[in-house]
C-alpha cells in the first residue's frame, strides 16, 4: 500500500524490486499495488516508467534487469490471466505481450483498472505483472489489501513509521508486513502466512519449533 504521506521515490524503487526479483516468480513477491487517490497518479507515472525501462534479456548479462520465466506453461498461464483481466476491464499500461524471441520471456507489465472478479485482483500472478489499484484513502487501501484469499506478506509505504507499524500490527491480515521495503525471507524472522497462504512458520525461534516434538507430562494429584 502506498499511503498519502509516502516517499514516492522510495515506494517506486522498492515496488519495482519487490515485483520483478527472481523474474517475479516468488511467493512473497509484491503483486497488488494499492495507492491512495492523493498520490495515485504520481506513483503510477513513475512506476510505469521504471517498469518500462527494465531491460529484458540474458540473465548472465550484467546489463539485464529481467530474465526469462522458469517454464513455458507458467508463461502461458500468466499471459492468460493478463488477457482475461483485460477482457474484464483492466488496462495495460506497459508490457502485456509475449516477445517474439527464444526463451520464456515476459516483459514487466503493469495493469490498471484492476477490480474484483479479475485474475489480476483475485489470483496470484506468478511472474512480472503488477496490479495497480486506486483507493479513496488510507482506510480504503487497508480494506482492499485485506480483500484477498491470500495472506503471506504485505507492505506499507509511509513517512509516518509509527502509524505504519500500528496499521501493520492491528489491521493488516497477513503473516508478514514490510514497511518502506519489499518482502524477503530473513533467517532470523518468522516466515509464513495466513488464510490460503497456509499456517505454521519457518525461520527464527518460531521456525525452530516446527522441527521439534513437544512432550507433555501430566501429573495427577
């Protein structure tokens, strides 16, 4: 979520990285980007430009920003989700077309006018496609963020760190929340989600308990 008081430059930089690292094929990658109306256009313009400027190519080339997807069927599924979303009202701001080249490449893509009932809103887009959603205000942004069957990770961009922490702790219905950053697995922090994103935790002290058996001893008196 990009709130009304967010640092747009930071939000764009981290959002792009959060969407396209590992070519967008990671469970914790950022997928739906909800920006409040007050900063929506400013964020959209900068975000679309940054995504459009990414260089698609050989991952062994240092000049490449975005490599190929893992398999052909994954690319086909992603493109089908994009196409279905567009047929249901979404608008492509950049990307959205399979390039005529060898390899399972898919360009960095941004969709606008994303609403409930579209795969771009309801489902997981496992590849470099970002869903851009406008909210009325911070509270509306939180409602949209929580309106998902998934609950692995979420993010808040705001200059008011104290308020962002409160929103993350009290209202965000995800297993992890990243403030002014993007989702990564930290070995010293619990990793896991809620809702259809599963249960239990890896990493950290909570993760260690997943690999041990707890013995209960009852004494009757």
